C-alpha cells in the first residue's frame, strides 16, 4: 500500500479543508497522514503568525496586509532563494526531514506554498526519493510560489494560470490545470421549495463588521417572501448576537453555529453572501451558486473576486449599506441568477480525483540507505546562499 504524506499550514481554513478533502478522496487505498508544517516542526511563533496572526492582520490591519501582499507580488522571481518566506520555512526543515525519514512516503501533497518551499529547500541539499505535488488554492498566483519550484507537479485552477507560473520559473511539464481540489459533496443543487433563500457565510471569523451585513440583508428582505440562513462557523459571539435579534428581523432566520454540513446548506441556497477565499470560491462554483461578495477583502481574495466577476459568476458590493440594493436586484431577477449559476458551473473544475489518482500512481519511493545531512538546516542555508549568488551572477 502506498504511503502519502499531506502537508498543510493553518492560514485560514482552506488549506486544512483541502487536506481533509484529499484524504477522503484517497480513502482506504493508501496510508495517509496529515501534518501541519509549522505546528509540528517550527517554533510556536511561526504557527501563530500563519494562523492567528493572519486572522488579526486581515481583520484589523487589512490595508497594511494588502500593501505587503502587493509588494511581494511585484518581487523579482529570481530572488526566490532569499524571499521573505524562507526564514519561516527553514525553521521547519529539520523536523520535516526527520518526518520524511520516519514515515518514508511515496508521495507528498502540499496544500500551502510554505510546505512546497520547505521541500524545495531540502531538495537543494539531498535527492528526496518521494514524488512531490503542490496545489495552488487561489485563482491567482500569490507571492512566494516562485520559491516552491522544486516540486514534481503543481495543480493549478485552469490553463489560464500556466503563463503566470512559467513567469515565476516553473516548467510546463510541472503544471497540471486540474482545478482546485473540491469535496464532491458540493457538486450540484438541492430541491427548492420556491422560497428564495439567502445564505450568509461568515467563514472563519476574519471579517470585520459581519453583523452589519446581516442587518443590511434582513432590512432589505423585510416583508418579502424569503428566508436567511446564517453560518457563523466558530464565531460564538456572532452566533449569540444574531440569536438575540433574529426574532425582530421580520424574515425567517436560521442561525447556525459551526457545521460540517456546509454542502447541504449550499444546496438549499439561491444566493450566497460571502468572502472570496479560493477554496470557498471553488465550492460555490461547484454548487452553481450565485455569489454576492463584499469588496473588503485581503488582496489574494480581491484577485479571486476579479476572476469570478470577469467570468460572470459573482457580483460585489463596496459597503454594507449597498448590500440590500444588490441583493434585491439579484433576487428579483431569476434570469440573472440562472445565468450566474450557469457561469459558475461553467467555471467549476475540481482537481480532487485526478490529483488523488496521480498520488496513488507514482512509483514506490526507495528510502533504503537514505540519511540526509546531519545538520540539514545549515546545509539548506548554504545551498540557498549558493543558489542566490549564482542567480545574481547570471542576472549580471
């Protein structure tokens, strides 16, 4: 039986959700282990910065976060060996190497660029015998993917993203335009009872002012034949506040806390009000679900939204007070909703099964006699420095 290691990073929920999706797709056909790179192998501060630090940045310091994102997005890809993510990734290479030697995987699947960067760094020092696949989980190529070019294959959303990857230093044979991995349960729509249903998805709690959106939506729907479903996730404060006011809204409200049945709620909805993370966007596309997206977004989600709007699968609003107008416009126009749903289904592409089959079909890795450098972190630092000097020399 094949052994597959899935590496993830907690930076929002999409990367961990993707890891679980791939585990389910592989099922009992291989021995699978999921490991959070920074939580398992790095000092605690790196896991905090990638997880809670990211949440605070996009909730409290969004303009600053977006400035840094754009700065690094414009970086010269030839500086990949000294990019800002290398320090964090180097903190994990020793523990990751030990894990590889103990688990001896035939294939490694990466849901986050930091995982692929760490493996790329290890491959500068020693020839890892396992096959390495990474997946881009946004409809854009975020900063630092240029530092992860040492993988064997990279799963990307569609053929449209081949050119940006080539510009970052990837080779054409590495790129697999399979689509983002999506849980099969999101595909398709459920039966309708004729009552327009608006789903407000708060996600991981990294929005600011989400209750303003809820109030704006129910004000617009008051007195109309409609219902609202609110998914609060793990945001207990939001759940309590909405529970307190829902009876005064003038529209039926189903207030849901954390749920593992998100596909079921997607199947019931006619319109979803949401953020625009890549994983969420892929799920909404798979469900053929018209989207209303708040433009207060972290930079990578702005690019996701641009992609969806350019392809007719989403609309957006700039501030909560304009949500009501957009929502009513969409609910009152069944033809527009159906066109958006068709556009969404046309964009939907799930790489789950193809990626699973690829991981299961790779040759067995021969770890016999594999040792690696005893001080792998220092060895990686030396290799990165050498590669950077060579790159600068070539540039000159």
